[in-house]
C-alpha cells in the first residue's frame, strides 16, 4: 500500500501567492523565464531558473546558477516570502480549466515506494535531466517543485476533500495569466490528517506518476544518497519523502500529444498516401481541421488538406497494453516503416506538439514550411496509463500531456 505522509509545508503568505507561483522549470527556456519573472521579485523562478539573475550567457547547469538558487531561496525565507507551517499536515490543491476542476491531496510520497515499484511510472527518464534536478535538490535541501501523481479514486478521500472545500475558505485562490484557476486549502484538523494517512495506507495499493518522472526519480536518488550519508538512518527522516500532488484518476483528463515531420522520406505526396492505404483506410476530410474522435483513428494534415486515417483490423493488438496505443500504431506503421524515423528520442526530423495548442498549430507548422506533414492522435485514457504502469511497461516517448500544469511555489518540502 502507498505511504503518503503529512509534512510541514513551506509556503507564501496569501498576499503574494499568485506572484510567487510559477510554471514548472521545464516548460520554458531562460529568456521566457526572465520575461515571466519581470516585475516579480518574489517569483519562484528566481530559485527554479536562477540563471535569470546571473550574467547573460551563464551555463544553466553551472555552480554559479545553483549557488544563486541557494542565495535566493534563503532570501525568500528571510523576507518571509516563504514561511514554514509549524505542524505536519496535508493540503488540497485544485486546478480549474475550461470550467472543470480537479482536486489533489498534497502529501509526502515515499522514496522507498518508488524504489519498490509501489509508485509506478510509465515513461523513461533522461539521465541529464535527472541529474540536474538532483543537483538543485541537493543544493537547496528541499523539493522545490511538486510532482503530479494519480491514484485509483477512493470515495472516502473524495468525501474529506469535499468537506474541506465546502466548509473552509481557500488559503489561495487566483487565476493565472494563462486563464487557469488555482485553489489551495490547508487541512488543519489533526484527526482528519490522520484519517487521510490511514486511507492511503489501506485503500491505495499504488500511485502513478502522471507528470514529473525526472523530479520523482531525482527525489528518490537523493533519498538514497542521504540515507548513505547518515549512519543513524531510521527511515523516518524527511529526506525519505518528497512532495507530490495526488489526484484521483477519475478527475484527470489526458490531452492528445501530436506529431509533425519535416519531410516525407523521399516520397511524393501521392506515394505517401499509397503507402498509408496499406495499413489504414484513408479518407479526404477537406480543408477544415479534422480531429480524431475515437481510438485507432488519426487525422493527417498534408499540403492544405486534412485526412482521416483509420487503422485496419489486424494492424494492432488490443490485448497488448502497448500495442493498443495509437502512438504505437503511428510510430510502427507510419513514422518508422514509411517515414524512416526509428528513434523518436533522437530524431531531428520530428517534433511533438501538445494538444493544448490545438490542431491549428499543426496546420500552422505545415503551412509555414518547416514541417511537411502532421498527425493528430486520439488521447490516451487514464485507464490505459494505469494498465501500462501496472504491467511494468513503458509508453513510447511523448504519449501523455496533462494540463493544467501544477504551479510551483504554493508549497515546498524541506528535507531536514
């Protein structure tokens, strides 16, 4: 069963929460981070992307940047921009997008659960990104940004969340510049906190990394590192845990993650359509954007026209948790066999475009000339993600896109 503990959160006063909170470090470059932090001295980007406070051209992975993060982190606490709660507790973090709200429990997940596979993953990580987050965590001695977890919904936990939300004013409640709402409550009742811990320990056999595989892996490695440095290790130290927001699976919706390719691998457009017809029913859908409406249906934008592609029976395996995925079908039958892209992680001929940007972005990229063809996919379901994680399999690269992104800075978990 999953271990999810309350902890003493480090968090901002209500008056500055919306200015301090920011998008995750990995959804922007340095120039974008500097622009987002402009005029906001208390933006957490001064800690998560501290290169914005260093001389232009400073290597983002240099000790200069990490030390600036430490300096800014200390300054935030001295300025009382971040204040630690006196008692360990759980928190509720909710997000609203397009009139739909999802409610997560913020708690300290167990590094040992990750090492033992109770925290389940569905993606591979890149060692360089993992190392970067490890170094920052080591310097700050804190989980500075949350990771995004899911679990199979438990009605008793839902009831507790609903009771808090209905009967207690939010500590933070704001709409960010992207139009998404962020709402946050502390759970101050000790009995309620104890009940939540018991429910996770008895009703939640596993949790699932939805977004934040690199931060999760880095946190677990830091836990092992600190364990090895402590001759009096007991397993109860804060470094054995890391901060995660746990959302019930039935509240989450995965957005499509689409592909655009720079060339046709030497084929003519007619030649591409002929090859596609071997594995797909190909229908011209016209010049208006066409969005896939079911599993195993794709849309393709090529030379001003949209096409509906439906995978033919026998070209996929619905009994295989990986083979049933549309990203697998597209990767095997189109990107590899027809367009010659056999490694999605390293190829420079392909780009991945999150569905939050809309299918109009695919049209724009092709019409602009930097891409030759684009493919839109029907999104993966939470049940598919859970099935794959439970079976120990790994999804192909760039399969899931979760939105809204968790705002960093509303809560920080110190490791001491």
